[in-house]
C-alpha cells in the first residue's frame, strides 16, 4: 500500500466530527497515557459553605412545588452551544435553573435540577451533575469540552451539594431517575421548554413508553410558564443582586465618558464606547447582560443597534443602552442619551425633555394598585401630546391614544417597560394577566424607557428633527408606598447630564 493509499484509508475511517479536532495531535501511546495519569498532588477536600442564595432558592422551589403535586419537574441548565467547528460559546445556565438552584456564572453545563414528588406531598430536590474527571481518566486531558487540562477544575458533587443545599448525584443516573414510576404509579413528568432539546425529547420518549396521553406534554408549557411567573416579584436576595448590577453599570457609564475623546478620534468610535463598557462588565461582573447598544448620531434611531461600527462625531447624541450582568446572572438595563460635546442643541434638548417628561409620568404611575400597562399609558399620553404640540401628529392626541389610533407610535414603536432580573426581558413567558394586566406589587422590578426616534429619511418630520434618537431608561423597584429609581445615581435631567459630560471632559483634558 502506498503512502497516499494509507492516508486515504485513514481519512475514510475518521468521522467528520473527529476531524474537527485535527489541530490537536495528541499522542496515544501507552507510555504517554501512563505518564498522564500519575504524579498529581492531592487536592484539599474542605467543603465550601452554603451559598448566600441557597435559602432563597429553596423557598422558590417550595412555591413552585405547590403548583405541581405528583409531577416530576425537570429544570435543565442546558448544554454548551457550538460557536463554530469545535469551539463553544461561554456557557450560561438557563435562568430557571439559576433561579431555583442559586448557581450562577458558567458552572455546570448539562446539569439538571429534578424536583421529585414525595408520597406525602411536596417535592425532593436532586441536582444531577457531570462529575469532574479523575486524573486517572482520558477525559482529564483529552476532552476539550470537559477536561480539566482544557477548561480548568470543576466543582465536584459534594462541593455543589454543599453550596446549594441540594442533594447532588452523578448525571449518569438521570435517565433512570426520570423514568422511575412514570405513568404506572401516577407520576407525571414535565420539563422546562427550550432549555435542553435532547432532554426534552428524552422526556417525551419516557411519557410515550409509559402510555401517557400525548397532551400530557402540555404540562411542559405550564411549567415553563410557572418558572417565569415565579420571578415576577423579586425576593430580598434578587433585589440585592440587581442593586449590585446597577451600581456596576453606573461605573461602566463612567468608563464610557472617560473614553469619549478617544471615540471622537476613531473610525469606529462606537466600538470604542462599546469596549469601554464591556471591559468593565467583565472585570466587575460576569459579562454584559445583553449586547451593548452604542448608537451615535442617526444610529440612535435604530432600536437595537448592536453593530456599533459607526463614527462618533462632535455634536452627536450618543445613545448608550447597556447593563452589567453580575456573577449571580442578574442584570441591569440602563439607557442614557448624552451630548458627546457636552451640550444639547436646541432641538436635541426639546426632544430629550419630551422623553424625560414621559418617563416622569411613567414613574408617577408606577405604584402599588396601578396596573403594569398604566405605566406605558402614562408615558404615551405625554409622547402624543408633545408630537401634537410640534405639529407632527396627524390627528388629535386623544384619537392617537385610542384603540383604533396609535399614530404617535410611529416615533416610539416599543413598549415603555419590561420586567428585569435574571433575563434582561425577564418573565417573558408569564401569562398576560400576570404581566401586562397585572396589578403592581412591592418587589416587582422593571424598566421605564420611553423614547423618540426620528429617522434621517422620515419625510413626515421637519429636517431639524431627522436623525435624532433619544431614549432614557431607568430600573425601578415597586415599594410599599410607591417606587424607587434604582438607577438614580446616573444623571438624567438635561442640565445634569450636560454638567456630567463636561466635568468628565475637563478631567480628561487636565489629565492630558
């Protein structure tokens, strides 16, 4: 056999999946394997203390349990997501898993929380995990996804059990645990949807094998809905974590102001702004809670502008919508629209003040007893009135604000508020009756973020408005007697914003 024929035969016997790791030509000799499995020092075995979130997570599990008697509940963390070829995105567990275990950061891909129904009522929590590979295994040095040589040491079952206060088991026993007594003994099975597609399919197969009705899978939707609604009112720990995220975000905005002069000198000034914020998020927290919007000039009229490859020019407004996600995975979501030269033009200020008045009206409506949708209605009443005053609204405000109207929404198509927490748009699977139509309660945390966006090619507005986009977004906590603006440390009134920017520019000039 020629050398070329031998190589061809080797290629034929190598799967496409295995070829993805051709960059790594690891030796496989017996001597190499023997050497890799010996000579490693013993590790300290002291268990960590129970985590700060553990008692809160236990109370959340108990509330969830009361809604699903006799149902085995499956809450996956989810797995690693392929970015390209053999590289993965940084892991982030599903928010329901984080909420019900208290685990955050990038711990334990493939982990699964199971709430097992007890004969006398209630549920017993069990955490199924992939144990770290021992130094005597090939996975230790050969697995780029899980091996300690590649991704660092992972906590063991005992460690994560101690941190969470939940019994931890090897994930090898998950399949048997999920199937046990399903159907025959009246045990039903439900899994949170869109967290782990393979595990969803496995649960469906278990139900079908047990002869359960196909519509039994509707419990999956009910569980997905329930874990979302469980987060509508935040507990003490959650509010504490949101305060940390908001404080870190305020620091990130300060970083951006310090970087503004450099942004003005750069062909991709928006990227300078983005990197100034995002680097702070990684240093002080886990990451950004969502892709940073650093929109200068006309880009500020694009609601989710995340390309951030434009210039930042003198006289521009910079719309910065950003949030730090802390290690517990709670995120802030704040927007400020700042004049990069330190002063708003007359028209920029006019638009800014209209948006601010709308935000203030929304704050006045954000109090216990009012409904969530009242917050939006209060902001929209101001937006419609200002557009009418400027001669831009083709109908009277009361017509625009009617069910059959909506003309004012051309210049603000998004909602004024969304819940905030582990997800930037938290509780999204909640029923409308508990979200949009809900009566506000102490402990709810959501954004207030009206805006006005006049696109450069909008022929229905005068030239002086075109290319101006303004949004002001704050994070608000409903209290017993009203609300608290959690992001109030960041200036929001135009005079204060101008003074803030000018002070940072002077400080930068003095440093140079």
